[in-house]
């Protein structure tokens, strides 16, 4: 019997992906996935649509979110799985975060206009009518209007951290994110830790601080991990008693090299990860 495959890190048009929640379900079915988690950035707006489509397609949908946090000067992402997206405390935080993002976006558009780019809220809304607008949408706009040659160029030259058109945004701590996820009855997972380029000592410090707040898991499988990366994170998980999670971080054409379920070709996240996470008690 073939192994059941899942993907616990997926984005839709509700944040910065290019497929609608319903279309994601179709793609997950076509990819042979048994389950996937919708983990849009700082929003749960796509979950209801995804849940209805998943029920009709007989595929398991894990309601989730990916929260942006800051730790020791680095942006750290915390994924919440199995959460109640109707939770009022979580909803209030996401509204506040969206308002802050909108104010930040307006300042970013103004800086980009100073560089000669004809960009506005209205133009972006016309291009991405239902999305929570992020830097990824700005990059796509600049690319599609011929201002830049690649998505990477937008981040490396204009809107990435430290670039002239970037506006820092409000962030919460990983510990606060864990508390929000738990309040919504979800499981807290440290997303793609290899991407933070931390020393072993600093990563251990982050894990220990998050464990003190009850973090349940860590992403041990991810699209860009090498075999030694996956083994390193798995060893840390065993040492600290963390459950394993994993996913592609699929964004559709915004990350064209990443495929749903299989990442860059050899990603495999077993259904056993999901079963064990379900059995883990939330603190």
C-alpha cells in the first residue's frame, strides 16, 4: 500500500498565493494528497471556502494560519494548525495586524512612486481583488507591469528588509503567537527554522523559549531543506520532545519552483506526522 502524503504549509489568494482555496483543493486532489493545511499569512479568511471544497472532494483540510513574529531582531514565522478560525481573540489580532499592514503598505507605495513606479492601492486591488495585500503582491505588480525582471529583484533592490522602499511592520513575539494559537485551540509549529540562518545555540534558545510557552512542533520537512537539514531538525525535535511537521510553502506562481505536496521534487511529508500532531495535547 502506498504511503499517504500530506502538506501542512500551503498559501492561497487569501494571502499571497495565486490559487483560490477551492482551486487548492483541486490541486491537492490531483497531487494525490490525503490532507493539507491552509496556512495563509496572518489571515484565516480562506478557510471556510477551503473546508467546503475539501468536504466535497473528500480530502482532509487542516485549518491553519502563519503568524509573523520577531525574535532577537529576526522575523520568525509560527504556524498554527487545527485552530478554530472563528476565535474572537485571534480575529481581533488579525484585524489589528491587517490595519497595521495597510498603513505600512501606503507608506511603501509612496516610496515606490518616488522611484518612478506607478503603483497605488487601487491598482493593486484591481489586480488582486480578494487578497490581503503583501510585499509579494507588490513584487508581482512590478513584474507584470515591466518595472523589474524578476520577483527576486523586487525584494533584493526595493522592498526587501533593509531596502529603500521597505517599511518595517509591527510584529509580535513567537511566545505571543503561541498563546494566540493556543487560545484558538490550535497547535503551534515553528516554521522552516533552517531559513533563519541561526547558529545552533541561537536556534536552541528560540526553541527553549517557545517550549516554555507550550509550542508543540517544528517543521522538519520543507521544500528547500537538504537531507542534512531535515536530519538536524529531526534530531532537535527528538531532543526537545517536539512533534514533526512539514510542508511545501506552496504559493502557486509566486513561487513557481515549489509544487504542492512535492516541493522542489523530492519533498515527502507522511500522514503519520498529522496523526501524531492530532494526538498531542495542547498546553
